[in-house]
C-alpha cells in the first residue's frame, strides 16, 4: 500500500487554493486537510492538524508565511509555492524542503513534489 501524507495549503489567492484542492484530490498519496487564505489561521491549523507537508505562499498581507511558521513547534515538510522566481531559503531559521514557482501545473507535478519531499 502506498503511503498517504496529510497536507495544508496556505495562500492568500483563493483561486490558487481552489486549483490546488482540485489537483490534491487527484493525488492518491495526498490528503488535503484544509486550506487557509491567511498565514495566522494557517499557522493555527498547522498546530491543530500537524500535517506532514505544508504548502506555503511567502508574501501575504499582515504576516508573511515564513514568519507565521516560526511559531510552530511541530515542523512539517515545508514546500514554498511562490510567484517569485527564487527566494533565499538559506537564511531561514528552519528547513524548507522545496521551492516551487507558481503555478503548479498538474496533479502529476504535485505528486512528484510529494515524492521528492517525503523521500
């Protein structure tokens, strides 16, 4: 039996989250627990659900995604999904498993991301 991993997606773009949910539902190894449109609620959700993987946008209003993640005691695998071409993840206080440029184009690409970060 194939492993299944739980995930949460946090992004301030509701359309991206709708598309992400559609694709996540097509990936057999992935269970999307919840999506959030702001990083504060997303951090609370990550504390509550303790997902295996967190798909996270960087720049969001009020509190960016990375700042919100510094509050987590449980550290899931973090996949940054951003429209920015690159981001310096070496200066962070925690590990980022992967950086993905938006958009994620297909369920197959999403499945490959899951395989890569979960080993």
